[in-house]
């Protein structure tokens, strides 16, 4: 006789979900959606395309958030009905489906619970991530490219739009650096815990056989600013250099001097963009990232929180926040949270949610 009882687990999920709804404040969310919908319905909305895009994007994000909440509530109700039907019909197949759905809901509500911890000034913004190879020579350049693929795969699994904005290739293998954007709500808050020095230990495919190699790469995460946040940068403070894009041959971007490098002279901040086809597009993209970095630097200085927001990332010994060990054993371990897994291949394929959730909770505990 089938007697499937998941009432305790469902009750725990409902309790957590109630707390999440309180934090998110669905009533205020509905009011905000109504306000944005009214703006989006205005006849003159597209007279100002920049503002129109901002309004429609904000509306889409808020609607997605509300839909996510209502869908979870519906799934919890449906799960209880499925359990009841499975018990009445003594249907083991339906019982298995109920167990699978319970596991999925636990994961979904857990992810949403982590998002409620993202309440920093910048957390709701999209993110710009820069990866730089550090100590370790060609292995470090290869490691930097592995990390780039890892984050792009993570974004792909979540359905987040990601665009590589600039890549500097190393001579033998891998990359010296890469900058990419993940344009999704809370991308910065979510990925900001990934900032720091990452360390790889493996049998080097580039060195002498049988010799372990340790290499490092630095990950920088900054929020992507909105147009209304843009700070004024005098033309005299910027040096503009144009050059031909580098990288594997064959792309149209390599045929003209379309790549742009902006140097902010007072701070020495440098931003390069080469992945767009025109110099104008690359310059506009570079200016957005430069403004993001300068605005963040300005806010850090004003609030004396530079170490907390960005920190100094040296990509060398004694500074690492996560280790990826491929030899003599298999393990990825975050040195701040002690979270670890024994499947580096899955991690490099974008399975980062466990590390990110642990990092967000760790950070929240530190500032509480």
C-alpha cells in the first residue's frame, strides 16, 4: 500500500516561501508593475527610445519576478494534489513524480531565498566581469580562458544574456584577459562573490610530463551603470587609441582599425573594446564600462568601502579565494565558505550555484 507523506517537507517550504514573499513584498511589486504598465502604454513612449527601453525592460523584469512567485505558489498547491492522487490510486509513478517535483521546488525556493539576501545598493544591476591571467605563465592564460567559459556556461544554463566585449589572447594558448557583460537582474549581486583570485592545480599540458603546475587568475566584477548614473568625464581626461582587433583570423572585426582603448588619465583606468564591428560601437561600449568603473571607484572612496566592494586582487599566492585541484585528487573548494565539490568538470561546465549561494550567505553573515 502506497502511503506517501511529504507534509513536513512541504510545510517547511511554505514557511520559507512566506518569508520570501514578505521580503520581496509582492503587493508593492504589483503596484510597481501597474505604474510601469501605464508608462509603457503611453502613446509618446517611443519618442524617447532610451527611456522607452528602460521602462519596458524594468516592466519585463518586474513581471518575471511576480510570475516566478505566483508559479511557485501554484506548484506547491499542485504538488499536494499530486501526492493525494498518488496515495488514492496507489500509483508509484505519480509518487516518483511528486518526489522529483519536491526536490525541484526545494532548489527553486532555495535560489529565491538567496536572492532576498541581495539588498546592496548595486545588487540588482547587470554585471561586467573581467578575467585576467596571473602568475603561472601559459597555464595561467589557459586557466583564465577556462574561467571565461565557466561563467558563460553558467549564464547560458540560467538563460541570461551574455556578451563578450573584449578579449586579449595570449601568444601560446589561452587569454591574457577578457571582459564580458551579463545583462540580467541581480547579476552583479549574484556574481560579486566570485570576485577575487582563483587558483588552479593540475598536471600541466604545456610543461614537463608528470609535473604539477599551480597557476592563478583574477576575477573582477562591477555593476553595469544606467544612463541616469553616468558621471561626466572631461574629454581632456581621456586618451583614445584605436587599433586593429586581435584574435583568431577570419572575423570581419580584424579587417579595420575598429578596436578602441580608453585611458582615464587621472586614475590610470584602462578599458579596451574590440568585439563590435565598428569603432563607434566599440567606443560607446568602452565608455559605458569606463563610467561604471569610475562611478564605482567614486562611491567606494566616498563610503570608504573599497576593500568590501572590490578589494585588491593580485592573482598570486596567499590571496586566493577558491582552489580548483585536478591533481593529485579532484576537488574545487571555496576557501572562505569551506564549500567544496569533488567534480571539477561540472564546475568548469557552469555548475556554480552551490558556490555562489554559499558565498552570498557568508557575505551576509559577515556584515550582519
